[in-house]
C-alpha cells in the first residue's frame, strides 16, 4: 500500500519449478477494481512502494537479483529502471527505511551492506564485523 499515491498493489504468484508473478494496482477504496500492470512475469518478484514509487525485488533478467523501479505509465519489464543493480554477489536481503534501500550481499564468509537512495544513487557501504 502507498499512502502517497493511495494505491494498493495486488500480486498473484505461482511457486514451483518455474515461478511467475502477475501484478495489479487499485485505488485504496472498498469498491476499487484492480487493473493489470503485467501478467506472468517469470521468476521471483516482490513489489513494494518507497515514497509513492513502485519498486520490486526480482530475479527477472538478473539471476543474482536486483531492485527495480516500475513506472506506472509504462510497466513493461523493458522499461524497468535498476535502482539496485545486479552484481556478481547475490542480494540476500533488503530493507527500506525512508527513502533509503539497504541490501546485503554475501561473499564467502563475509557480509556486505550497501546503502542506496530510492533514485538509485549509491550512498555508501556499511561496515560489518568479519565474523
């Protein structure tokens, strides 16, 4: 749910060997009818809002995962913009605080925490103890 845009995201997922997701949006009202943004995107897909912007944590087109911004006017995957791009290190977890997105990546036995702005700007790396 996004209080800024008064929208609710509805996701339909299919798990299994070939997971997919469909995403719908509706207004925050009891009688609102959801409209389709896209149907049956392959892979893992978790939508969320950051200050009114629709984002998603996904492995669509990125086996090591990425976080993308999805424009409401053009929601086609070819129009998605990377906010946190895929790298050689797989994203293990993510968290949102205000307009910041934190991701953890693991390299062998060490963890790396990266801080991004919701616009995709890289802020900094946060230090983690070796163990």
